[in-house]
C-alpha cells in the first residue's frame, strides 16, 4: 500500500501520479483518505487530552481520600471522561479501518520513467530472434496438439468446464520437462533458491501482495476453510517473510517456485479463448526478489534478463515491452512484458511480466530490513517475474518448430529433460 505520510505531505503529487494510470476515481479517493486522516488526528488529540485530564482527576481523587473527604464530584467527572474516551477509541478504530481499506484499494504509483497512456502507449524496448518462416501455412497449436495426440480440450472441458486444458502422453511430459528446465536454469545459473509452496493461502497472504480486496471476484476461494487458490506463486513466496525483520547482509533474497495458477476470469468471453491462449488453470515458474530500495531498479533489469534467458535457450523469437502507466498491474510501479511470437495464431503472446513493486507490497505484508546493525527497520522492495509461464510457451514451441507433415522438432536444450527429440503424429 502507499505511504500515508507521503500522501499527507504531497497530496497533489500523489494525485498526479495516480492520474497517470487513467482512472479518474483515484484522485477523489486521495481526498477521502486525507479527510479521514484529518478526523483520525482530531480523535487522537481529543483522546490524549482526556486521558491527561483523567490522570489529573485520578490524582485529585487520591488526594481527597487521603484527607478523608468524599470525592463524589471527581468520581462523576471520571466516569464522564472515561465514557468519552471509550467512545473516542471506538470511533478511532472505525476511522483507522476506513483509512486502511481506502489505502488497500489504491494502486501503486508508477515510476517516473513509465510512459503515460494506456495499452496503446506500451513501448517495445528490444527484440530478440528472427520470426520463423515456413514454406507452408503454419497451423495453430490446437490443430497440432490434437493431431499429435498430446492435447485433449474436449475431455478437459468435460471434467472441469472450459478453460481447463488436458495434456496427455508426451504433451504432459513436455510440460513437466519445461518446468524442470526452467527451475534448473534459475537455481543453477541465476542463484535462486527453489521453494515448493502451498497452493491454498489465507486472506492475509492474498492481501499482502495486492490480490485482495481488488481481485476477489477474479480469484477462486474455498469458503468453508477461508482459503484462496493462488493465482501465482508470487503470492505465497512474497509472504514468506511477512512480519519479519531481515538484516541488510541477507539481501538480496532470490526465490523461484513452480506452481499451478488459478484465475477465475481468464479473459473476455470469446476473446483469445481457443486452445491454450487463455485458461483458468495453468503452470508457471515464478521468480521473486527481496531487495534493498537502492538496488530494486537495477534488479528489475536483471530479473527481466533472467526470464529472457529461458526464451533464448529455447530459440523463440520474442520482444520486451515496457508497459505504460494505464496498463500497469495494480501493485506494480514498473513492468516489462515478454511477448513470444506464435506463428500459428499470428500473434505476440505474453509469457512473462517482470515487475518492481517498490515498497508497496512490503507495506501490505510488513516486510522490513535493517539497513545497518541496530538501525531502525525500513520497508524493503519486492520484485517478481514469470520465469516463464505455461502453457503459452508450449503454444510458441509447437507453432514455431512445426513441420509440414504435422511433426514438431523440439529444441536441443530440452532433450535431456524429455527422453525424446521430437513429436510426431
């Protein structure tokens, strides 16, 4: 969440930064927040005055009792003061909860270098690889997958409904091999510690990364147990050190984790929903970093390059896109999307979003560190990126390496993980 002190000290700057996101409701929310904050401070001041008065009256009662006098008037005054203090405490608790809820609904502030505008203002910052060329019309992955016997969308829908694909045989093995390949890359070469995380988390955990309350309707919840299915491994991994104080020498911390991801709203009805393009359940290898604030911007570049390495090793053409302020995720201060080219559907497909959240998530999850031994704890910065997401990676592989007869020659880097070199009908 945003720093209330920052909002109080620079309300117009905060409004201007939020306005870059393109939502006209945000400046008004800042005004409401400041109004409640002013009331909060008035309630605190009155409460402190009354508590000081209560102490004075208490001393007078003690003095009168020592003199053998009946302090009836003072006792009555003490009751009135006590009743008002209790009322103020109740009012203060309500106002503070209103402030907390208002802060939870405000998104992060974009970094100054993030371009203004919406999706149309996203900027391609670099491209890698050459777009594949074919002597035949390339097929989309759903046709390839069905012909290869590795993708069964009808039975997946029969089991769980649309948006829940079923991979089988070598298709399932391909997905598993890709996950192992990426985990090995990030742990052995990029210095990440692998975690195996829970897939169900508490509301506090979802709130810590910004999924709640904003995305409650887009998430799956087990109401009986008050647990939420994770939309990404970012959620449990970022909360790993919630309410802890780390030491400066422990930073940076780098974690990677595989998990299935569950998202109720997989996209607008009828838009890019065929095949594996938009689904409700998918697999992903996630990268999460905990960094000192002065290193977080540099760490975003490093994180993005690490995710790019996956695509380079697989020989897939991709581009890196800097998102404009109006297209940023709720918690993000700056994001690079990695988009891979899928020739069968003729589209760039997002397979990774690499983001720096500054101290936004850290304030929500109470993630702090000591810059120096004995120093006052400060909020650290968090980052995360897909390293990378499936199944769009499978889409790009099938469509990029397809052959005219329907077979698919797989990249050499995957051969040790699969036990086979190609897919044939």
